């Protein structure tokens, strides 16, 4: 970090680094959504519906807190059905 604080990084590196946080987040989330009991779980999986709902809310509001609350509520309500 000390190295980069004194130097200017190339623009391509800066552009590339913008994708790292979302890539790590997606890798963590997709595993929890699609994998259950070490098997791919797609049919009847309420977490997939909740994921799309949260993605829409996150895109619209740009709020982490609202997105998390929406996700928790969606999983809870969909699992009751």
C-alpha cells in the first residue's frame, strides 16, 4: 500500500480493480444460493427468488442496509410458503 500511495497506477489496473469486490461477493453468494448438501439446488429453491429480488432492490436503492433487510425478509417469507 505504501508503494502505491507514492506512485500512480496505470488506468487499466485501476479499472480492473473496480471489479474485484463484486467478483468476490458474487463467488461467496452464488455458492450459498445454488449449493445445498453438496449438490446443485435449483428446483424449488426460494433463495434464487430472494437473490433476484435483492439484486433489484440493491440496484434501485444502492443501499446495503435496505438490501440486507430485503434479503432476510424475502428468504423468511418465501420459506413460509
